[in-house]
C-alpha cells in the first residue's frame, strides 16, 4: 500500500509536546498536543505500526482516512486534518482539536430536548449531504464519532473517517463494517452479491436520533429475544415507552423514515433535511447558526 506523499519532514516529537489523552478508538490513541514553537493546540491520532501487522485491515483503513480527510474542502462540522508524520514505528495524524468531548458522553449526562437535537441533526445532515455529494460514505456514524466543539452552542464536528469509503459512480460497497447498534440491515445482511450504498449512513442517523430523543437505543440485545440482529433486519422497535409520550409526531415520522429496512424506501438525505421536523422551527435553527 502506498501512503500519500504529503508527509512532514522531521519528527512529530521535534514539533509537538504530547499532553493528556483525549480518547481511545479501535485503532488508535488520540492525545492533545501543543506545538513547541507556537500556535494552537491540536489533537494527534497515533497509530502504532507494529499493531498493523496483526490487524491486516488497519493500514488500508488509515490510508483511506488520511486520503479522504486530505481531499475534503473545509466544512464547519467536519474535523480538519493538518499534517501527517510517517515515522518508522508510528504514524501521527495531526488533527483539529475538538475540545468538548464526545456527543456520547454529553447525551448520557444531559437529556437533549427537541430543539437542541434538531440543531445537532441539522449540522449532521448538512455534513452528510456534503460527504454524499462527493461520493463519500462515512459508514461509522455514532455518538462516539461526533464531538462537541462548543458545549453551550452545541456546535459539533464529525470525526473518524477510518471506515469511510469513496464510492465510485455506480459502485456498491460490500465490506461489512460499522458498530452493531448503529449498523444498517443491508450491511448486516450483506454478501458479495448484495451490496449497499450511502443509505447506510441514514440508518445510523435514525438510530442516533432515536437515542438523542429518548435516551435509549431502538435495538438492544438486552430486550430480546429476538436478537439485536433480528430486531435490526426486521426493523423491530417501538415508541411505546414513556419518553416518547412527549415527543412530536414529526420527530417520530423522521425516525420511521430513517429506520426503514429497505434502503430503496429509506429517507434520502434530501428528504431528511426537508422533513417537517427539521423545518418545524427554522427560527430556532437560525438563532443557533
Ligand atoms: P478510532 O478510529 O480508533 O475509533 P477515533 O478517530 O474515533 O479513533 O478517535 C478515538 C477517540 O479519540 C474519539 O472517540 C474521541 O473521543 C477522541 N478524538 C478523536 N479525534 C479527536 C479530535 N480531533 N479532538 C478531540 N478528541 C478526538
Ligand atoms: Mg471512532
């Protein structure tokens, strides 16, 4: 595999001082880092090359992440990449620092009302629309991969393009990936003959919307049988529990549109952006933008 030829000369540790750890993912350790000369703090995603030997899918996924992030023009809700250092034992991805933690932690601490959720999803739909127009499918949309840039305004940044894929015109994707809770039925059912496309991101957005409004996931192994996989491929979920009593029918309609098992009938990003729930409070949205 050939790495893109856009690496820094010198070493990461000559240029930056590592600070506290920000997060751990499946592949990488992410820390805060401060430039030694001057400048703004960054986040650095450190990939240990020796681990790539044991995990053969890891290096292609890192290369994919680097090349997609580098190819993207700036979008206010997508984390930027600044530099890459390719050193003998490690790869360092120097990233825009997003200071206020994962949306995951935020929603476990404070429940989101519809107005706040609408603003977060307005940003998410806008960034997914931006990616899909470029033929990029994120494939790993979940609250751990959405960071808060500002706790008060709820501005967010989408991160982690480790599973993202650039889809060529007409091409369908076949690799099974993503996180079970958020994974679309067609991705679970996939085979080399049954491929899937960008619709899988809209499913994950539906799962996240459900969680943000209710505080619990639509599909859950613990409430089965049926198993979580069976719940997902058959679209078995409900709005029966108490949090849903006070949630608008427009929000439920959007969730139903997104959690549609057949990807051909699922809401498109355009339908989601123009759904009655999204358009319900344009003034509220404008105040936040
Ligand atoms: P992986 O591909 O291994 O899942 P991620 O890119 O998702 O790695 O990073 C893992 C975690 O590190 C994230 O969930 C987040 O908590 C933290 N993190 C990643 N990028 C940044 C960033 N730019 N600013 C702040 N924290 C970050
Ligand atoms: Mg991640």
